[in-house]
């Protein structure tokens, strides 16, 4: 009898993974190995595209599709979701399946948007990166874990990825922060026909789980999953629940 994993490996030929700010493409490897053939997985270095396109996500999205024109499934997380959104605009909705993790149309708080980063947090992060890059990134990891249970355990796990991020130049990291600070997809992502999967954690310190109401207005046919007792990084802190949500969708 063919098991689920075999069917998944057979169904999707090329899977693209887009990481978030402060992490590298290696953040996906352990999760991806549980569902897909290694040769089917493309772990995108988002920083190289941000740098080469000077932060223009529309240009970056076109370049990604030029480089990987046979992708049929895209996983994106946090800031990486913005690049995935631009890719989605360029492709036929029926050709690529999109999975968005901890996506928010805005990552900054405002008078109309009551969750996300405060402006002074981003400004401080930029300043801290200038003076002590490693410490700034470590503090960012603590920030996104918030008050999550077993915080110390998962903090040690995600610290394993810091060496890759330390190799990214400061200018490129700042480009990513500028995108976080200035971008808003609360109108441009509206598509009544899109059937995407959105996964959130109800203990996410950056994106409120209440966003599911907003996303249902923007994309009423999309699937929205809020994982109980989960964080901004559900594929690490809540692996089994995350995998189950993926299995149900694909």
C-alpha cells in the first residue's frame, strides 16, 4: 500500500521554500525532509534576491520565476510571504499551490492595525545590528518567540541558524527590515478566487490569530488554520500539528 508520504512525493515535483527575516534557507530542511524528496526541494536564499533587486519584491518575484519556472508548490514564512505574494500575482492560480505561514498584510502596528512590530522596535533593531550584529539577531529570536512555552528549548534550536545569517551583509538585512516597516498588502492581496493555505499560531507574538477574520474577507475560499498553543514558527515549535495541517491541504 502506498503511504501518504509516497503520494506526496509523487504529486509535487518542485517545491520552493522561502524563509523569513533573520533566518536562512536552512530553516526549512528538517521539515521538508519529512514530506518531500530532497531533489524536489528548492531552498531559496531570499537575501540574494532582495540584494540583487534592491528590495523591489515585484522584480525579485519575476527573477525567482525565471530561475525556477517549474515550481508547483510554494511554502513561505513571515517576510518571505511578501515575496510569495508577488509570485502569486504573476502565475496562474491553478498552476502553483501556495502555503503561507505566519503571513500578515502588515507587520507594523498602526492606528488601524493593532498587532505587529512597533516602529521603535525596528529602528532599535537596525541600530543594534550596526553595533553588535550577533546580539541583535539573538534578541530578535527571543522577540519572535515571545512568551511561548519551552521558549529556552526552541531558542537553542533556532540559534543553530545564526551562523548563516551572520554571513548576510548589513545592507541586505536592512533592506528586509525596510520592507517589513513600509509594506502593506491589506488591499493588493485581495483575490476572491485564491485558494491558498494560511497557517497561524494562536500564541504568535507578531501576528494575531484574529487575522483569520481579515483573511476570510480577502480570500473567502482559502483555507485558514490556527494551531493551538503555537508560535510564529509553527513548523519548528509545533511540528506534528503543522504537518497535519499540510497533509490535509495537499
